[in-house]
C-alpha cells in the first residue's frame, strides 16, 4: 500500500550527426551580388530618420530629468530628516539640563 511507484525511465536515442558536404563553387560569370545593407543601431526595428534621432534625444533628456528629480527629492528627504533629528537633539538636551538642575536643587 505504501510502496512508491517509480516512473519508467525514458529511452534515449542518440541523434546521428551527418557531416555536411563542402559548398560547391560555381564558375559562372553572372551579375555581381548586391551587398546587404549594414544593420543599424536599432536592429532593423525602427527606420532611421532625423525624427527618430530627435525622439531618442528627447527621451534621453526626459530620462535624465526624471532621475535628477528623484535624486533631488532623496537629498531633500535626507536634509529634512537631519534637521528634524538636530531639533529633537536640542530639545532633549534642554530637557536633560532642566532635569539635572531640578535634581541638584533637591
């Protein structure tokens, strides 16, 4: 009842590799082949044009501005936290001094 049932092992059939014959060169004198257009930086997905370059430049500028605004907000948050901690430290200092004077007077 509690004996495990193992699956039957897969049967492996190795693939046969056949060597490819060497390419045959033709000695016909036909028209010269047209050279292929070199791939662009966009990988053939977007047609290169001045408008595309302008859109990429605008997107880059927008990305830099977004990152700069995030960095400024983080720095502002650090500055506000530092001010809050320094104010609370001054308040704690005054409270401790007041308690010391009160205990000394007793």
